[in-house]
C-alpha cells in the first residue's frame, strides 16, 4: 500500500489553508493538515515529522481556542 497519498493530501490541505480569509478557519485547516502529517509520519516511522507536526497542530488548536474566548 502506498502511503505517499497521505503526505500529498496533507500538503494540499496546508497549502490550501492560505486561501482562507477567516483566521479561525485557517488555523482549523492547518491543524487538520498537521494531524494528517502526524499520521503519515507515524506510518513511515519518521519521528521528526511527527514531533514537528504535533507542535504545529497544538499551536494551531491553542491559538484557535484562545481567540474564541
């Protein structure tokens, strides 16, 4: 099974997030894309990818929650 498609979908989602006008939407899409990268990183056993994208997802989610309050 080819796993590369997960990485490509994550890349497309992250790149597509740049077109969102609402900051909250941008952060949600970026968090989702980062989580896809985490899945991909786990599947290919790439710990640096997993750690980097967990940090990105956490920051995106945290900033979304902070701005919503």
